[in-house]
């Protein structure tokens, strides 16, 4: 089975690109993995019960809150992954809308990810990782357009997250391809289709 991971900071266009790939029919017998947002998940429990200094975006840049949340969101992802694994294995290809690198990158903002790598050791290793880069300056407008009220959608945090993503790939020795999503969507589509062509030929 071949696998593709679509990564990037919040608002970069990950889900839009996953939807585009699904609608295109480019990948035969492919499963499109989308994260479940659990109302009873670790993140929601931590947001309700963990002491916070500010109760806004500043908490997400603070190590006392961030360390706990990093592990919480990683465990929420692994729960979702485990629930869908038996379905994934029935397909020839899987496209992940967010993957383990997203959660490791957030953890890596505050602490070494060495010990956390063990938690993801048995997860599928992607054949292709696409890092969607919309440019930090474009994110504010995107958040406004989608009427988002997520407290962690903060430009300073996203800039930190972007740098941590790239650092995490380097620490893991993980190759990835950057997709420039700061211009026209037709340009983005061309880049994505070109990048996955090698996967298409082998599926």
C-alpha cells in the first residue's frame, strides 16, 4: 500500500487539497483519512481542566500548557488512526489529511521529540509527504474568510509552528516536498498532481 501525508500549519490548505485529490479520481482505490475531532478527547479535557494563565492563544505558546496539549493531541490522533486502521488496510493507497508529523511538530515547540517517536514507530511510513506552504502573511485572511474562532489560530504561533515542522522533518531525517499554496489554486493543483504522479504510476 502507498501512502501520502498532507501536512502544514492551520489554514495552509491541507483539507482543500485532500478534497481536490479525492474529487479528481487521480488515485485508484484510495482511502482519504480525516481526523476525528473528539468531544471527549484529550485536548478537550485538557482545555477544560488544565490551569491556564490566559485562556487564549498565548497559552498555546506557553510550555506549561503546550507540553501537555502536545501529548494530548498526539494521543487523540493515535486513537483516530487506530479506529480507522482496519479500513485503511483494505485500500491500495491512503491520503492523510494531517499526520503524525503535525503533532510531533507541536511537541517539538517545547521539548525534544526523541521519546515521542516511539509512540509513532508502528504508524505507516508515508511514501510521499507534501508540506503545504501558504505563507504566514496569508493566514489571517484565510482565518477571517472561514469565520474561524479557534483560539490557537494565531499568526505568531503559526510562524513558530511552521519552523518547528521543518525542524521536526530534519530531526526525523524525513524527506518532504513543499507545495507553494500562496498563489492561484490552479498552480497549487499542478504542483500537487505533479508530486503524486510517481505514486499514481505505482498504484
